[in-house]
């Protein structure tokens, strides 16, 4: 690389060799960072905080679209990287995936211009949320909700590790993932991007993703790993009305105990970056919250990484939330709240406004330096100063057979059998089946959004339909008839349907033994995925109702990003199989389960509601589920669920016994060891997710119904018994009180694993005043 890069690098190395040793350095790079920072102009510092989308520097009619095949626009490239000293680029161009070579060529040119200008490499970010989203031929896993349904940490870790490898092969070192929002509102269009509704499950899976993405040392991210980015800090997944980027009203103790907790655990695990919630929590725009960003994240958690905005969300403080009179004031508010990098995808005027704010004293040099220091630290940790670009030809395992097998295993363990009356499943390969429904022959619906394009609409342009439900069933069964009954309008909104011919499916059903109805949703994400009715579409319900009148048994195969209510048709089906958004191999593994090649082992990571107006989470308060009468008054408030959190059936039977605890009474700083025996008393091998729940019987504020505290996934052959052991820190049984303190109180706790229950008792109360629950 050229002179300025070489000079700055040499100065940094020299400074690190001869500077005085400082205690409590946040990274090994602090001296190099300070040496570079001292020589930067205001314009160079401001440029480091800017992140523009690739379309801005591509050839096209305007900054919003680029021609394809993609080509860099030399004029805009100079404006963005030379004039504005930009520190980061994100996204693909024209919402279209590139090849490994195309990514290499694009990133190489960007890095060359950036380093010649400032001596500082650009950091490139991408949304690689279940595989490398915008790279052709990449390996695609189940979406996060399906990964959560596996209840298998090792599969989630391996999938993240493989995604990091393929993302770095694309010369994209920063992954805007994992999503650590809790999916608490079934209507929310990003439900499928989460690990479900439970704080512990989200925390545990989040830690596995961070380890898989970043490797073992956050200060030395090698060429096979990427920087993780925690999304979306915090409370984003619980909008009051269920629609994307709308306000959330969350009691402060729930905000801390449930929504904050996964971010606490992820920062403790070494996550390098955080993306801020687009919305409003308890009346405050999160991008404007000094308390949430600076105090709770940076100070309370000692977070030394980068805080980045979400897409155009500084501008939203002005145009949407109306707490700033213009974009310039919005920049001031966001950076003074603690933002370090602004995702201002198209707004190149941002740098001019920010420079003016610093010169006017509206944003202090100290605050700017802190932001730039964090950005430089991230770039050093990723090794970008030494190797800003890698040769993609060296990544021999890109989309390898091993990566594909890992994705297939994750999909297989995600599939959840919700209902199986009279053991209809598994089917014989000689059974005559009708395959119907709009999801039956679509690779797009298997994948979901963020797959080769933002809304997933380009999947079938780049992935052949060889592995849909239909094609996979045809590979196993001898007699398969296919009549869709209706299709999605693939060039319309996600909810639009066409080619509706229910009677054709009914006629075909009369000639078969079993109907397999593949129903659910087309792909969507974010705001385009908002809905007004959580019920499954009327056309699909009418299809199932008409088929039921034939008297033939029905298997519902659900392929959806959120739990669309099915109470009107579920009783008509003898079996229900939930596939979520299982990825490339979803059709194959589902067919294997339907015909008994594989034993299902997934479990619901959320509560499946029965009615759109009866949404609840499994950790509800006792007042939400009452069965008793009080004299003449009926206080009943019985919850009517379709399926509960953690529900999932198998083709074999597991028996739980001998639940034990090493402590009947425990103190607040103890660790409690639980053990339980699990036996496969059925006739075939299977895998079982073993879940441990606790219930605080009485507390100073009304306790949750129950909480997941531990889980593990085991495999058992017929007649085999395994003893599963869980270690649970007593502090993990604590809750947040009205004073925002973590507390554990004297009293009894019910512990349940499967059908087994035991009681333990806290013999001493305690309080913790920090998020890590240490003394």
C-alpha cells in the first residue's frame, strides 16, 4: 500500500514500542490508536464515523440504485473516500448478490483508495444472518428462529463459524448479527430473526454465535472470523402494536431482566459491536438515549467496542420521531447519546454537518475522539491494517460439503412435530399422497428474507428448486400428486396470492391416501412484513377446510416466519409439522421426517397463540392464568394456547425420573447442581431437548409463572438411559425489583424437568447492583 498507510503504520508501531506502559489498557492496540488519532484532522475523524451503502459509489442513475453487473463510479468513489474520508461501507449493490471474485474486486478497490487517502482501511459491514446473505453460492442455514428450535448449542456455534468463514472469504469482515431481540410479540415481522421469546435461550444461543463468528480472542480476529454485531439494542422485539419500528412500552424491570440480559451476556462473551434499536422504548428514541447507550451499555458493561446506528436512524430522529429540527441536530443528539458510527446510507452531506457541529462545539472533540478510537480499535482487532483484503481462492471450504452437511443437521434438528394423532406420521413411502399449498414447491419460502436479497425475492434466481418440499417428497414416495390449490404472487407483496383453484386440489385429494398441505407465508422482513391479521390467509384456510371434507387425513406442514394462527383448521389435521424457515435443506429434512427416515427433535422457541387477540408469553404473570372462582365472582382468565413454549413431539417416548439437587437449601452465591435421568422407552433412537424450569413461588413483586434456566440436547437409543446434569448459579434465579436491583429472596422455588418436580429453598436474601450480578 502507499505512503500514508505505511507512514501511519510505522508511527503506530514505533509508539507502541517506546511509549510508557499504561495499566488497564482496553486492548493491545491503544498506543497505535493514540498515535494515529493525534495526527488526524477533524475531517478525517468525522469520516471514520460515516458508513455509506455500496450503491452510493456505484454507477447508476442516482445514489439509490446501481447498474448490474456492478461497477464502481470513480467520481462518487473519490467524493466518498477521498473528499469525505469515509471509514465504512455496507450492503450490496442493487439488492443483488455478488460472486466471491466480484466482492474481492470491489473491496480491493475501496481499500486501495481509502488507504492512499488516510492510511486507514475501510471496514465493510454486511447482514449475514443465516449464511453470507449477499454472496452467490453461499451456504444457508435455518433462520435464527429455527436454530433456536434445535435447542442445540453446538449446531448454532458451528453454523456461525461456517458463516464467518464464508463471509470473510467474501472480504466482508463485519457481520450485522446476531439478533438478540426477544420475539415477544407474535405479529412482529422480524420474529423469525430472533432466537425466540425467552431471555435465557436467546442469551445462550447468542453466546454461541459470538464464539463462532469471532473465534477465541476478541483482540485477534483471524482470517476465518468476523466481528459480531449485536442487534438491536434494546427492546426492539416487543413493539406494542406488533409492527416494525413502532414504540415499545416495557416495564423497566422487564427491560433490564429480559431485554437487556442477552446483551449483557453477549458483551461479557466479547462481542465487538452493537447496533441500536430503531424504535422508541418507554417514550424515548433509543438512538437519542444517553442512559441506554452510554450509561447502561458503555459504562455499566465496560463495553469498549463500536456502537453503530441502524439504517438511516439518525435521520429518523428528525423525519419520524420529530425530536430534532433537521438532520444536523439529529447528528448532534445521536452522537452525544453515545453513537460511534452513523449508518447514513445515502446522505453524503452527513460529514459536512458533523464537521460543522464539532467546530461549533455542539459535539465535543472528546466525544468524537472516543468514537474514532473505538472504530480504530475494531479495525486493529480485525487485522485490517495488516491485511485489508484476502485472496478468496485461499478459502477452499467455501460452500463445502462439510458446511452443507452442518446446515442440513441444523435444519433437521429444528423441525418440530406439534401434533400426531393416531400416529399418522411417519408415512410409508408407498402411501399415495397429495402435496398441495403455496409453500409446497418454493425454495424462496424455505429460506426467508435476507437471502441473496433483502426480502428474499431473488432466491430462485440463484438457487435451483431441487430441494423444495415437493421435490424432496417425490424423491422418497412412490405415488405423489401435486396440485398447489393456490400460489403466492411472487412479484407482489408477501401476502398476495394468485392462481386460486381449491377445487382442483379437492379433486386430486379423492385419489390419494394422505394430504400434505404445505402452508404458511411468503418471504418478508422489516417494515414490508407488517400485517393486520395474524391468522393464516383466508385462501389457505379455505383450502384446508375443503380438503378436510374429503375425509382424507391431513398433515399440515407449516413454513412461516411467525406463528400465524390456525385454530380454525388445526382440528381438521391429524398431524402438524413446523419447519419455520429451514434454509436450503429444509425440504429434504422435512421429507425425511414425514416418511420416518429421521426422528423429529425440535421444540417451539416461542408460544404458539391460538387467537390473534390472545397473545401471551410462557413466562406470564399468575394473574394472567386463573382458574378459581371467588364466591359469586368469576375471575377466570384461562390462557388458550395452540401450543406452548418448548412443545415438541417425537416418534419415540422419553421418560424422566430421579430429579435431584445437591442442595435443598442454598445461599445467593452458591451454584446448585441438578441431575435427572432420561430414558428412551420407545422403539427407535431419538434426540431429546431436556429443559429445566424454575418457579419462584412467592416474591416481593409478583413472580413469573416459570422461567427456563438450563437446557441440553441428548441422543438416546431404545432402552438407553442418560443422566443429564445442570449447574445453575443461584444468582441466575434472581429477578429485578422495582428499584431496578437484581435480588434473590428467601423462599421456595419449584424446579421442573419434564414430568419431574422438586422443591429447593433460598436461605438468604441478596442484592446485586450491576448487570453481571457480581459482588
